[in-house]
C-alpha cells in the first residue's frame, strides 16, 4: 500500500512541477523592457495556407537588449511575417530592410509596467489554482485508498505531506512572481 501512497505523492509533485513550468513559460511572454525571442513565440504566420508559429519559419535573434531581428528562411515570407507581427497586437512595428525585420522594443511606460505586473499576478494566480487542483486530486486519491483499507493515520500523514508539498510550490510561485515584478518595475 505504501507504494500507492508514494505514487500519489509523486504524481502530485509532477503535476505541480508542470504548473510551475507552464507559469515560467507564460512569464517569458510578458516583456520587461528587454528584447527576448520568446516575445514572438505566440505569433502565428500564414505559411502557404497553414497557420504556423513564427519561430518555425524564421530565425528570431536579439542583437542587443532593445532590438529583435526576424530573419525568414525564405525572403518571400517577409511581408507575411510583418503582417503577422502587426496583427498579433504586441505593440511592435517591424522595419523591413529587405533581408530581415528589425523590431525596436520601446521602453515601458509606468502605466504599462503596472499593467504587466497585474498580468504577471494573474498568471501566478492561475498557477496557484492549478497547484491546488493537483492537491485536491491527490487528496481524493488518498481518501479512496483509505476506503480501500489504508490505515487512517497513514491517510492523515499523507494528506499532511500533500499540504506541505503544496505550500512549497506556492511559495515557489510567489518567489518567481516577486522576481518578475522587480524585473518589470525596474527602469
């Protein structure tokens, strides 16, 4: 029976890890005034009739902290890439030099910084909800094991372990959020 309990704890930890990983990937899309190729990862381009992610049709680079370059693998795609970036509503206006697109990342205004900090908090809250959901699933599984003959004290100890695990992951989320907010608010 102990291996069932350990499996339950491991699957809860794995689910919580996935939540943290997803949260970190979402935070990469929130710009903090510096150029980051991940900013364009969600942009979809019409590539010969099918919608394709921009990084699959072009190289995205950062020559310096305030500039992104998008170099398509086919020059004919420059117009489509330009249109896709503008339509993505990211606030960028790419410049086409015939070879590649150059995107200057404007410095953030105070109002925009506050808005991005709020968005980061919302993502953190979504991550916490996901972690709590994993806790609920684990506790439900443990209760089911308790009905199947697992000793009551072991059920209580395991639920306490799940809560401890949940607290660790939520504090991790808070720490990541604190770092991101500091990064966003830094001028």
